[in-house]
């Protein structure tokens, strides 16, 4: 599966120590200390997407999940809630297909880019800056989606439970929540401290080279991502560093949290072609959850069943 998502991608190892040394601007000894300090402070960080909002679309060009979500959204008559919408990689195709979309993201910068793109194309969607763990919508949505494995950026069981409860509260009875994240068994093989190239992407006047390395993974992964801009002459123009943090989520843990939040599991796919999840092979988990119908309805169903 070709992916350019920020927390994805394998490719070839490059010189880790040299890269860190250059980026942190110090000697090999100094840089190790600086990295250790950064690593220590990661436990409660929010990824600073504002700092990459204007360049995000240059290097995040994945489209493998769009047909899947278009199909799911088309089943729904009514408003759809997209969580962690970012700059609208998925939102735009959904709105273009006629989906009545509300886009939520925690980064004002990412949403500014999304709003600009909607305006430029003459499209309409409600855009709201909010934390997924603290949503405040009436229970009106028939479908909520949290795509691109971004649930992993909600770190810690407490926050994950809050997010599930918050999404549950936005859904109409019987409404669905599609939540995606990487299969730890597969994705963890890339968490080895080795610097990997994500890709080389054309810019207006040169190339953006994105690379990164990851450490930890039990369950929290710390990732340091590098964004280097080269001119058409091949000279380095500028560099940016993006510290990231995300968490692996085990299947049984999520299953338990989702049920406790009042969902039941309709489907668990292991890829965007809807193949069933396989613990040792599937790259992702795509959970299709459903908010239980109201208690009254359940009681009525129960009574009918007993008769
Ligand atoms: C990897 S980007 C994905 C953006 C977009 N969905 C895409 O497919 O390109 C992750 C996005 O999740 C947002 N995000 C992460 N945690 C969040 C939270 N707790 N509440 C709201 N947004 C959050 C970030 O601001 C960022 O825009």
C-alpha cells in the first residue's frame, strides 16, 4: 500500500546521526543530549500541525481511502461528521460528491487551508475547530468518520475513552462511527530508530524531502519528522523539524473501550478493500461501530423477542 501519511512509510535507511546532528545544530554529543531532552518531554505533546499547515498538501498526497469513505458516506441520508479533517484531503472529495459535511480539527492552521480550498472551489461545509475529546454537537449525525489512522494521535486511554464518548454523543441512535488506526503488529516494525525517507515532493521552485525516525511503541511512539526544502539548483534552502507522538492501540483494548462507550461492532476491516482484519497481515484496523438504538427501542425489541 502506497502511503504518504505523516505516521506511515517504510523506505531506505539514511544517516541518522548526521541528520539529527545537522537538524539540532550541534556536535554529535550535544545533539544526543538535545534529543534525549526532547524525547523526555513528549508524553503530553500535541503535534504542532499549525506549523506545517501551509505545506502539508505538498507531502501528504495519499488517496487510497477515498473510495471507501465515499461509499460509506453515500449510504447516509443526512449530515456527516468528519473528525481530524485537516486540510481536507478527504473532505473535498466528500463535499464534491454531495455529502453534507461538518469538518472538525484541532488545528486552526489546517482548517484555514481547508476553508480556503472550499472557497476557491465554490464548495460548502461547516468547519469547526475543536478537540475530538470535547465535541459539542447535538446527537444528529448518522455517520461520523475519523480517517487516516489519526485516532492514534489521541494518546492515552483516558483521552481515547473521552473521544469515543464525545463521538457517541454526536450520533443519532443507530448512527455509525468509522474509526481507523494502524495494526500495531505490522506498523511496529518501523519503530526502530532508523531514519527513513518518506518521499521527495515537487514544490513551486524545487523539491521537498521528508524523512523521519521513530522510537518507543509500547504503546507511545515518538517520531521526529524532517522537512527539507531544496531549490531547483539542488541547494538546501530551509529545514523544519516536526516532533510527533502517537500511540499504538491493540484490537482488544479498542473493542472494550468502544463497547463501554455504548457502541457495538458492525465490522472490522483490515484494509480499504474491505478485506476482513487479520491480526498478522492487515496493515490497518477499520472499525465500523454503531451507536445502540435508544433504551426504549431496545426494551421494545427485547419484549418482542420474549413473546
Ligand atoms: C495526519 S493529519 C490528517 C489530516 C486529514 N484527515 C488527512 O487525511 O490528511 C491529523 C489531523 O488530526 C488532527 N488532530 C489530531 N488530534 C486531534 C484532536 N484530539 N482533536 C482534533 N483534531 C486532532 C490534527 O490537527 C491533524 O490535522
